[in-house]
RNA sequence: GCCCGGGUGGUGGAAUCGGUAGACACGCAGGACUUAAAAUCCUGUGGCUUCACGGCUGUGCGGGUUCAAGUCCCGCCCCGGGUACCA
């Protein structure tokens, strides 16, 4: 049958595109640019499943559409090739991660090619290539050589800071830094080189410091906060504990405010922006000092208005004053509590949120206004890492303080009216202040202002903004990552000279830590630089992915990360598509690096990704058959209740719409199924479905290759778009894929006669009806791509083909523009038909058809409205126009007539020829 | 707990700025073509009711605004995702 042979067509065109380099993007073009980026994949051993291409298909549609619209489009692809799984595999098998990574990339590429994406493969990047990570290391060194000047809100060279120190010490410098003693210029000059470097480390944007980190013993490495979920590692799900370690970190907290402000300029979904806002966690409040004998305790509060409601202070168990304040009689209890709190893992602490624990230190502080003694407690609900690690407890108006007070029987004072404190605390920022001296009678908002003023006037504290965002731990005790390009001399870290980059990953005998517990790189022979020991930790997975979008602009440049010309031409990523699981990790780090590179003059923009679209996850549908317990008997799903059965997950690829192919089942696992008895329903073995993550474990992985083989890549592409809105999560199912294939066959037959043998195209002029169909589709297809509503576009194509088929339309004037509309979705069939139409060049070079609203106005539709004014017609499209009609009559139902009585209509709304609203 | 989404036929999902609810597709039922099958085409398909024309009802629940509500407002219920002692 000489019908629509998708396998052959697709193979041919994929070859053609590769040979002709059809999709190569030019860095020197006079066309306007458009940059479409996909989140590049980590090449795992499992290969691609049908969920992976979803976002790539959407981005490819936009890419091809923009090319038709005359844009020079950059649409690259690469691999996020460093990462834990390859290393874990290496530990188990001894296979070098570079080898497995290479193999996996090969498989990915093969699978991607089959779907017919229009990537410019000449720009492929891999984060594990030396030529790539040379620049990742280079950026790290720039961070090391920079400090953040709060008064300008920007990063500046560290040399500038040294000059400032030499001129006037550090007292007047407003920098993002760790706590540093104040020194004068004279004192600075007397410091040794070593001491000076130690001080500078407090200011550098990449710095070495001793800090509490998330340590994962199972993985043998530290993790950043976003790599820890529910107290276990995101990768692997291993327990994570707190540990004090000397670590490389990046001072991302310096950029908190800019990262927050920048969100307002982005076209991202509200949920992702909100997640980032929460992660940054800005809160405005005031610091306030409580005197406790010779010591003073500083607290941070967002509710200074409740100052008269303070009935105790709570310190974090790790607070530095705990030891000093504790009275001798309380010492034993407090020490025991502190030890216990320290040893609890993050996970235990989190699982235990509801248990209230704490101890009284025996000490008292003085209330700053009333002078009343206030007991000082410790409790692990106060976090050492946030604010000052101490809180003023206002049990009446903070639920955590309330719970603590109830548990230990501490006084609860009402200072804001509106709640019932016998039941719960009243946390709302509404109500009138009571029992509060000079604040009495004020509402909460003005009370906050008045309180801050008073606190500042009396020198008790000052207005302050806190951020939840912590600095990012950057060193990993792993092998398969970028070596941190630093060496150590006299205990001080120095960067490797730029001319000596990259510091290549060394070969080592085993991918494990050394016997003394040092990271794997310590196994390398002669791991030194000019005779000094090199850093043995490597960078985290997100390092390479934080700037890869820049490398695509100029991927083979060995002089810089990308040329100024290339960056200036391509600018920001116009459209970024990927999963929402990177909401606070990758997307935040990339923004941070972009802002930094902007500060040092490397990139002319402040945000990397202008528009972001998150595709939903495609879940797996697993199939369950039932085996009768203790028997070798399989029963159909409808009969399972008649027996005592166990459910078995079987391979979804041998099931067709809940009907199991028994022969294939027997082949799949002969030992289990070949000689089993089967009890069927209507001669069929029916299985149950269950929706969950697509994974090998549930035998529910569907490969795109299989679908391409069976239905064709164009059908796969259309079907994945047709499945529902791009952003929604949806379970994979092939129910309905037939309909898409049917549609493509119909489209094919528009160009071929009924026996599907001969290609026929008529040059006859199109009729009004045909033009109407076409232009309705042009309008819809154009708008839908702009709105990311790909699923409704597919429907529109189906309607279009059905209607043209009914009219037996095979006119060039209609069909040629139609294939162009279809080509972003189904590029192979479009290319084939385009060629058959007599075109020499790829359809990619064709121009997008222009919508002409004239064709949508029906002749027989005469405006039956008696007024001069603005009418909105809601036909198959929305079109506003001013009409002046002379001979008319208003057609209205009884209700409307009544409504109209005595009023001259100003606006009439007509839907498909019917008046639906008349505005008077 | 808090913050985002969302709830529409047997199923996936349409419905623009408040304007014919259920586009399109799957599935199902019936029919045509065929020796037969596949493929293709046609008809029907929210529910109730009616021989039929038609009528009534219908977008998680309860109220409200409006000539008109899936859409807007108030109060609930349920589901999905994120986040968690951040003072």
C-alpha cells in the first residue's frame, strides 16, 4: 500500500536535515534573534522515556514557528554530564564515569534524533568536557577574586577592597561578609600576609569557612540545602546530618535582595516565583537588645509592637551565651539538653516538630522598657542559623511561643486584642494594642512603626531585614565533578593562574575516599600545583548548569567563556522550558551567576531566562495482573475478588488498553507465566491500571523509540501535545494515539487520491468556504503557539482537515499554507508534502501564512442592529469593529426587550449571529 | 499549618473580556463497503423525559451579584504540587 509511510519519510528527512545542516544558527545575522532553550538532560543509564521529550517537543514547535516568522533562532542541546549516578555506578563496577557517560550520551542522541528535533547540534556542550569546565573553573576564580559592595549593590574586584583597607581600614565599608573585627588602615598594614588573607576570605564571594553543613555519610559528601528534602538526600534518599566542616561556599546571600527584586521582571509562573520568594525568605523587622547582667542578648523580631507581651527569651541550644548565662544549679540539665540537641539528626529534629522541648537557664534578662526580669530559656525550636539565634517569646501572639509557654507553664500576656488566648495564640496582624504602655490604642501597623522609632531612639536596636537564604556550600567530596581550581600555601587558599586552566580531573585507582577519609581526588598521584597541594573537593552538580546557556552562544571559544559579540547578539534566553523540580536549585543559582557575571562586565543582562515554561510530568501507568495465591493461576481483573490474589506488575508494553497479550506475557517472563493457568473474561485477560512515577521498577517505562517505530515521530509529537495542557501532569496512555495517526493519514490523503497512489494538487482558485477554513486555522495556530496552548491547536488542525476533506479540497492555495502551519508539530510529513508540492528547499525556510480577518466574515451575516456604535462580534473569532448600519432591527427575546425599554443600546454583543447582550 | 494549582460526560480534555457548556479525540452503539478481515466512510452518544417535535435538568457543595455565571464575589468540601519551627 502506497499510503503514508512514516518510517521511511522520517528516516529520509532526518538524514536530509543532518546533511544539509538545516538548523545551524548563525552568530552573524541581520535577522532578529530568538533563543529557545531546553533544560539539558543528565544522561542516565535508563535512556529517555516518553516523558522526557514533552518539553523538547514544545520548544521545538516554538523554534520552528519562530523560524517561519523570520527569526534567527538559537535552539541548542547538550548534556549535564557530571553527577552522582555515574560515580555511584563507577564505585560498584570500576567502570570510569567518563566511559558510562559517553555511552549514555550516545544512546540519548540516538533517541533524540528519532523524534526529529531541530537542534543545532554543532553547538552541543557537555559540562564534563575539559574545554567546558575550564570556564566553570574560571567563573569560580572570578567569584574568589570578588567581594560584594552593599552600597553599590554589586560585586567588585577584591583588589579594590584591599586598596580601601590600605587607605582607611574596614570601618566604613558596607560589604556582604562574615563577622570581621574592625581595623584601621594602620592595623591592616601590620597584619601578616596570612592574617590578611584570612580576613579577605570573609569578604570573597567564593570562600572557605568552617560552617554547619548537611553531611550525607552514605554518599560521603556534603549537600546544599536544596539538595536535602525532608532530612534525606534528594538523590538516593539517604539520611543527612549536621556537621561542622571547613568548606568552600558561595556568598549567594549577598544577592538576596537582587534575586528577589529580579523576579518581578520575569515571565515565569507565579508558583515558581513564589517558591523562590519563600526560599529567599525576606522578613523585615528590628533587632532588639536585652540586658542580662554583664551580657546582652540580641534578638530579631518582625513584631516589635508586641514588646510588652514578652514573657521569656528563648536561645538556640547552640547560642554562644548559653554556657555563660546558665546558673550552676541548672548547668547539668542545660548541658544534657544541649548535647541531646546537637546529636539529633536533621531528620529526627524535623520528624519531631510537635514535641516541645527546652530547659530554663536560670538566668534572667531585663525588659528594655519595663525593667521586669525575664527568664531565659533554651529550646531547639529556635534555629541557630537564622536571625541572631535568639527570640523574644511573645506567647500571646506567636503560636510556637504559645506552645512552649503552655508546655512549661509560662505566663501568656495579651497585648493585641481580637483573639481568645485561652484557646490559641492570636498571630494576626490586626487589632488594637492593649497592656502596652505607650502603644496602647494603636492598631498593629502603626504600633510596629511607633515601636521601631522608640527602640531606635533609645538605642536598643534598629530596623533590620533578614533573609532565609543561606550561602551555598560548594565543595563536594566526590570524584565526578569539576575540580575546584585552588591550591593551598601555608594554610591559605590561592587560585590557580588563569593560563593554567583547566585543572583537569586526574586519573585515580578507585572512586572512593582515601583510607584517612579524604575525598577521592586525594588518591591522585602528584595532585599539586607548583609544588603546593591542590584542593581535593569538586564542584556540585549545579556548577556547570549555572551558565551553560552562555556557552551555547559560542561553544568552541578557547579564549573566553563566550565572545562579547556572541553574547551581545544572543542576549537573554527568550524562552526556557523545563521541569519545575528545579524551582529553587538550578534556577536560583543560574540567576545568581548571571547577576555576578553582569557585575564583572561579562554579560550585558541581569537575568538569564526571560520567559520560563514548566512542562508537567508524564507519569507512568502500570499494569497489574492477579495471581491466585499458592497456585500458578492468573485471573482477569474482574475476577480477582473471587480469589485470594497477589497483584503483579507486568510490562506495560505487552498490554493494549487493559487487554494483556498473553503470548507476549509468556515470553516476557517464561518461568512465571509460560505454563500458568489463565482464567479469562470474554476470552481476554484484563489488567488493572495504577498511575505513578515512570520507572523500571514498575515495568511501566515506555520508550519514545517504540512509539516512533509503531506510529511515527510525527504522531508521537502531535500526540504528546494533544494529551493536554503542557504544564499539567498527566499519566501516559496510548488511548487516543490512533486518532492522531488517523488525522495524519487524512492529511496525507488530502494530497493523494482515494487509492492513495497519486499525488494531486489543483491550481484552481480557492472558494470562500475554503479560505474561511484556512484562515480560521491560521489564526488559531498562531495564537495557540503564542499562548502555549498546543493541545487546542492540534484539535484545530483536525477540524481543518475534516472540513477540507468534506469539500474534497486539493487546492494549492489552501493546502500549502496548511502544511506550513502543521510543520512545527509534524515536521517530517510536512517536509515530504512540501517537496511533493514542488519545492526544492526545506519547509523550514517557508514563511508563516498571514491571517486575513476578511475571510472570516460571512456574507450572509448582516448586522441586524439599529444603532451607530461599537459592536463586538463573537463568531469563531473575536473581532472588534465599528459599524454603521442604516436599516436594521433589534432581535431580542422577551427578557431583553424588557431590559431595553426606553434605552438606546450602546453596545451589542453577537454570538454566531445571535444577539447575546445589549449594553445600554 | 502555610503558599500555589485544580475539581466540567464512560475517558483525555475544549469553552477568548461573564454570552449557544461539552469543541477535538478516545471509547461505545448502529450502519455502509468487503467472501472475510484490516483500512476507510456515515449516523448516534451528558442525564431524565418524549413514538416524535420538544421539554426539564446539568460544570465539587451552599449562598450571592447579573438580562446572562463553568467563568465574578462570600462560605465550605475534596484532590494534586511545593514548603515547613525563619521569630
